C-alpha cells in the first residue's frame, strides 16, 4: 500500500502517513480501516480483505442498543449469540457470508452492506430471545433470495475459506 505506519508508545496511537512515491491518499483510509478491524478483533486474513476489496464495511453495535439486559440475562443473550462451542456464530457467519466478533457486550460484523444487514437482523433476533432454529430458517430463506443475485468477490472468498 506504500504507507508508513508506526505505533507511538507515549500517546498509544497508530500513526500513518503516505510516502512521497505514493500520491494516492485513498490507501491511507484503507490502511486505517485495516488497523481498526484488527484492533476490534478480526483475524488478519479477514482484515486484509478490507485492503484488497471495495464495498466491505465494519458495523458495530452493543447488546444494550437492542435490548436492555443485566446480569444473568445479559450472559444468556451472549451465550445465545455464540452458541455451544461457537456453533451459532459460525452458522450465522457462513450463511450470511460475514465475519462476526463478539467482544463482551459489543458485536462487530465485517462484510458487504446487504450481508451485514441480514447478519445484524439475525443477531438482534437472538438477543431478543428467538430460538436459534427459527432464526436459522429465516436466515436461510433470506440468503437464498440474495443468492439469486451475482455474488460479491468477498462472498466468494469467504466461501472458499470455509
């Protein structure tokens, strides 16, 4: 990308600047998105997809944005999102062609705009208490309709990884 990057230990900031041999400033934004995705908890391979492909986004929200939960209710909601051994999260990722990071009460989704919307709707349904089986069937129906259109390159890449 021809970007100089450094970690300023005193201010605890990541500093980036373009090189003289690279007049393209858009690379600076792509690198900032890459670092942001990595800091949020996405794998390096998934964050690199932000550098290589356009129309990929990271969306974040908190569980309390969907429903106010406290104590054991919050723990149960997080458990419903991840599922036993992460099965629910992986199924949601595979069916919506996104990557999901659940960090405490924050949820981060990486993917194309439409796929993020489908993944977010399914996660919100799980937070609200819908059974996982019902959410699976709804997501499958929506993704079947979306599959009729042309696949985005990231979606093809995610399918190869799985």
